C-alpha cells in the first residue's frame, strides 16, 4: 500500500501535464482497473481526486476500504452523479470480502455505486475488458 499517497499525486501531476499540453476533454474521464489498480483507485484516487478528476469507474476484481479522508464533499449530488462507480468481481474471488466491504463503505458515503458479482468466477478470471466496455457504453 502507498500509505503516503504518492501514486495519486504522481497521476494527478501527469494528468495536469497532459491537459496543459493538449486540448483534452476532462468532463468524460473513463477509469478501468483490475486487482491492485482497483485497490489504488478506491484507497487513494477516488477519495483524494474524485472531486477534481471525476469519471466513470470500472473497478474489476479489487477494492479496499480507505483510511484516507475524502477530499471532496461526498454529499454533493452533482459530484456523486459524475463519479459512478462499478465494482465487478467473481463469486469465488479471494478478494470478495474486501470488495464487498468497500462497496458497502462507498454506499454508506452516498456514492453512486453498482456492484456486479459474476457467478463461479475467481480473481480476474472473467473478461474484465468486456465488462469495462459495457459499463462505459451504458454510462456515456
């Protein structure tokens, strides 16, 4: 775990550099992660940067409850609306308890969360790419 949140700071700097150098739309960000990437997004990125870098989050086979305080107002309906978060995981994924705990925590904060458990699938054994594409297609 990146307890100093250095990875999220580095990603924020990289996004700032790209958006400064190029005419990039930031109102329709799409995030896709699996396993450790989903842990990164749920532990650091969404709590610290969901308010400034919102998007559709397709989180596959991972997630963790964060002790990082949210830097944005999770009660703000406008911010919740632009940060739909989708947790997709297998029913026999060894990370299922963490994912379900994270889903519950995000729901308790009032976030726009949709969980999807795929029967008889283990850790990242389903087609995560197709799942993410389906999420993004349904959430333009």
